[in-house]
């Protein structure tokens, strides 16, 4: 009897060896239980045997969006493979330690992103902050609870497997500790932060603000600050006394303190401290989102590593300052450093519908809506010389399915902050809860397209099937409904000009969506609008008119001198190399440098309101577009 048992064990071991060598037993030890805010759950030891080569859906990237996509596809019956290069899930939230949640709220003041995001959020306590280790476990629990998901951690995707004509992605080549493997999928979802797989598959994309002439724009990256020995009562006291400006706090979160912009002097070149977002962990350590690091290329590993090291050195200076100046930090010490930066922007893929900033401003619904956004369009600082700005703060806008469907390459959806948004719209749509909603839609769409034997591009044009997709999302708990909202300056005679200027990020309404159109425009504002407009529309146009644009900067008063009709005319004639002598207004009218509406409104010499100045500038930019695009 003993001999039989030995033989059976030996046989099982022999059978297991090829599986370990080929597919790899994926074994990860996880804590048995975590609790936060009264929510507790068990996470069993997780074992997955990856022996399969063909799947219905392959999701690349274990960030929150990847988890949402994989879970959604699996719940629709699709056999799903989730590939992740790290040794756990959660990406930016867990390895980048971004544990202060930016919410979307809908028109009813409810959290706009439900579905898988809501499930995860409840697992970590349902608050604005969360424990990072709890979050890792919660992401894992969502995945391990789905029988249709195979998870392969510490697995690097090396390249896509493409059709012979290079137009369709068929799978991926991936490498783990046991070697290189080829995985085939009927549908593929790229849920990486930077659309890495899409880029490898030759999906067209642009970098940074290249769509508005700002390809080299690099919003600041952030290294989260993790500190021990902080007295929370001291933080609350500082908020109440407004020592560093307006601030708010709860028992687990504090935010504001914007005067730190100026109170703290950086140690390292190319860094700056902004107002603090502070998240308190259950072990009483805190994470702070506040350190800006400039001139980091989020697609260059060497630049990222340099940014991390620069950030670590700067954190030493930050901690010393807080110990001396900020109540509650007297005994503060660095607890750890995140292994990753919070990189706000790199690639934007070109999609079937490139969500424009005007849709965000107009709070537009879409027939193929798959989720809502409402976060302020937050264009973070790009250098130590600027502080960024909020372009608009919408009540709600819809994200269309078409924005996940990349141009030129079939079989693929991109569901992350790198989806098909304009660079300005991405200032809002890039937040993680929004990404999880769109990624959940990607997972459901992948399963639906397989069942219907239809490509993603065909699905994006099929209204009945989009309706079915929306109903399936609702069944999975997603928040979706049709709506109709007004928007600022709707129907105003000057609104077409505002749309033009918004498209290039030339005007900013802030949190109140107020462009102060009844205020007088200054000479300097007018000149800056013209100059920035030329730069953003066409480098060639800017080069051709550089001399004239330079001249009007010399002509403009540098204070708040109001812009008169005749001075605006002289500026325009100078830009286009025309003589300013004589009746400048008659000349610009004759040369069609102002439109008919303005001609009728400016019948006499007067100072221009902003609304009128916007119309004059927009007319010029329209002409430049026609000439150079």
C-alpha cells in the first residue's frame, strides 16, 4: 500500500514538472484578513496554474482599470487572462501609493462611477482614503472571485502578435520567471497607464499636448511622501488656524494648505511643493500627495529613475521643513518610498471619437455613453514658473465607447487615461474611477463582440448593440442614464468664439466656469491670446508671423490697459505685416481680419469687452487654420 502511494506521488510530481516549466504555477502569499472602516474580508492564498494558450479576452495591465476590465469580461462568460508585470495588483494606487481618491460626482451629487469601482471601494472602506495593503488585497479578491479569470503576475508583455497584414492584434508574447509564452485572444484590452501595448501594435497616438501644439508639455510627476510619527491633531489644528491657507480635514484625510506653494523653498532644482492632500492609514502613518517633480519623461525609464531619486532627496528637505514649521510633524520620519511615480500624462491614442474639451464644457451626453466624468479639467503645472490651472469644472459629461476604439488596429480596446481623449479632456477623464468605469465597459464590450462575432469598430457603429452593451453594464451595476444639461454661455452670440478658444486651451473658466465675458479685455491679454493661438495651431504659422507677434508684445502695455478697437486693429495689421498708418479699423475690415458680427457691433471707437475680444481672436485663428491645416 505504501509503495502505491509513493508511485502516485512520484507520478503527480512528474506530471507537474512540465506545467511548472511551461506555464508556471503562480503562487502569491496574501494576508488572511484586513479591516478598514468596519469592512473585513478574507483573501485566501492565491494559486493559478497558467497552462492555457488561447483565451477569449486578454487584458494587459493590472492597474485598477485592468482589474475592472478583466472582472467585467469574466462576468459576461469570457475566459479571460490578466497579465501584470508587478507582483500584485492596483498599480498607481498601490505601487505608486496614490491613495487619496479623486471622485466624479454626477448631476444628482452621487458618486458617478459605480459597478466594479464601487465594489472595490466598499471593500476598502468606502472613504476618500484607503489603506494601500488593503487595496492590494481588494483588487486581488475581485479577480480571484471570478472563475473565468487566469492571473499571471510578474509577467512582462514583450510584443503583440499581429495578423500578417499588421492590422489586427491576435495575442501577445509574454515573459515570466519560467520563460516566454505566446497567448492568443479573440479580443485584447490594453489597460496599461501609457497604452504600451497599443503603441507596440502601431496604434497611432500623440504625446502630451501635441494635439494643441504642445508636444513637449510635461505636467509635473509626483513621488508620494510616506511618513511615520505624525500627530493628526496637529494637522487638524493647522487646518483650523489656516497657518498655510484654507484647509479641511476629517479623521483620515486633510487637504488644502495652498500657501505652502510659497512657504517652502525647494532643495532640488526642478521640484516644488504644492498644497497637501494627506491620507491617514490605519497604522497612523500618512501619505502626502504634494511634491511636484518637473522635466520627467514618463516613457523613459532612465528619466523616471532620475525623477524618483530627485524626489527622494527633496522629501528630506520637505520633512525637515514640516518638522520645524507644521504642527504635528515635529517627530515625523520617512516610513518608505513608493517604487513608482505618479505620472499624469504621456500617450493619447487616436480613436474613432477623440473626446474634445468642448464636449466636457458642454456637459454632452453621447448615444454610445459608457460612463460619466465630472472631475475638474486639472492641467497641472509644467514648470516651477507656473501653477497649472482648472480649465472648467463640469457637472457631468459622457464618455463614448468610440473613444476606446483605436484607429487602424482591430481586435483592441484601450481603457486607461491614455484612451481617445484630447489632451485637454484627459485633464478630467484621466482619474482612476472614470478609468475603471470605461474599462468595465471595455470588458463587457469584448465579451459582447465575441458573442455577436463583430469587430470593435463595427460594434462602435451599431446602435442596437451599443444599447445592449449599455444594458449589460447596468446589470453589472454601472451608473448610466440619458440626460440633458445646459452649459455656460449656451446660445450667446459670442459662444462659437469661446468654442474655438477652448479647443486650444486658450481660455480658462476655473471651478466656476466663468470667463468674465463682461469685463474689459486688456492689451496684454489680447496679445497673449493671439500669440498662443498661432503657436498651438501651427508652428509654421507662428514662424511665418514671429516678427509681427514679437512686435505687438513690445507695443502692448504690460499692465491692465484696456484694449481699444483701434489698438486691436493696429495689433492685427502688425501681425500680418501691414502698415498701421491711417484708419487701422477700416483696413482690418477691408482685409477681412474681423468678422461681420464684430463690424456691426464696433461701429465706434470703444474698449473691447472680453466677449468681443474673444470673437476677434477666434476669427483670426479660423483664418490661420484654413491657411495652415
